[in-house]
C-alpha cells in the first residue's frame, strides 16, 4: 500500500491493551490465591532419647484389612458385614491406651471402601489412622 507522500505504511503492534489485561489478571490471581499463613496440622514422629528405650508394647497393633473384593477383617478376624465394623472398632479402640488403627488394603481394593474404613476408625475413637504397605502374617501361619 502506498501513501501519497511516497512512503509505505508500517504496521505497529499496540501492546498497551495486552499489558493492561495481564496486570488485571495478575491482581485477580493475587487476591484469589490462598493465603500463605494457612497451615495444615502435621504430626511428626519424635525420636526416642537414646538413654531411655521405649517400653515394648504388650498388645498387638489394631490392623484393619481391606481385601480385593472389599471384604473387611479386624486383626485377622473376618467381618460378616460392613455394618459390624463400627462396633468392632469401638470395642477394640476403647480397650487400648494407644488409639491407633493401622489400615492395610489390597492394591485393587475399592478406594471408597478404604476411605469409609478410615472415617469409621476416626468415629470409633482412633486418634491416628496409619496406612501400612503389607499386612502382617497371621500368628502361627505359613
């Protein structure tokens, strides 16, 4: 395209609106982003002093197992129905000084069932629910 004065027209990119949009988005993200002072409580295990070994526990740990098909067992005792889990856990947790439940699940177990067991354990009075990778072998088993 030719201008009557003989010079060609030079197209220039106007970046001002783009900078305005970027600054507005930056302000929006700063306002909407979560506050950094919010904290999630995390319990970090404390190392036992070397001069005082921890006394050995006489009670075996409370272990809830979730099988591949979703079947439940408490300390190796199979439950006939899911409805019996709250009563079984309340009975077991109530008699223990340490309110800890260990949860072991088969890799193919239904995720919803695992989460439900965690919720039931907390409602039954467990202060901590620990996940274990491998279930303990039955006593006297092969």
